[in-house]
């Protein structure tokens, strides 16, 4: 494992953060579904917000997507103010993560070599010492996807 990366949607981040929905809720804000029990019923009651925070807290790299859409929707100055507010928030959640903010559609200006892959940022020994790692070991693991 070289890098733990996650993607944050700049258009929907604040809706996700205000959500009270869980993965078990049908038609939740993320479109994700939770895990099912043996009878095929949704049983994953983790909140969308907690899933988001867990992913950002644990990431070495956070890629903020759709900044160009935010700029298009709100204009250059306001769009970039919003993008920078998102970056500030992500840096507060995880000060160690590299927050990447590609401005072109479809990540046209994101050079993944050395920023997302081949970074050597993930250190198992350090990860094993985090609170998130300890919590995961103490509880039954519930993966985001099957």
C-alpha cells in the first residue's frame, strides 16, 4: 500500500456534512448503500457524516473534485473562496493530508504521479498507532462496500 486517497465532492460537501442520513437510508445523499444482513435487509446504520470524516481523517491524499463546477455556478471569486474554505476545512480535519484541488474538468490538471500514486505516504506503523485504527480493531469491521 502506497497511498490512502479519498475524493471529496466540492459541489455536495456541505450537504453531506449537514446530512442526518445513514447508509441504511434509501436514496441517501451519497447514493451509497450500506451492508446487508443474511436476509438481504439493509443494516448499516453508520451516518454519512461519520463515513466522510473517517475517510478524510485517514487519508494521506484528499482530492477535491468538481471545483470547476463550483466556480461555474458561483463565479470565479466566490467559487474560489468556497474552494479555499473547503481546503481549510479538510486541513482542519486532517492536517497531515495533502489536499489537491484540480481546477480543470475531469482532473485535466491533476498530475497523479507523485501526488496520488508513488507517494510513499502510507506508513503502516504510523497508521497502527492512530485512534481510528484502534477503534477498528476493537469493533467488528464494517466495510464501505462489499
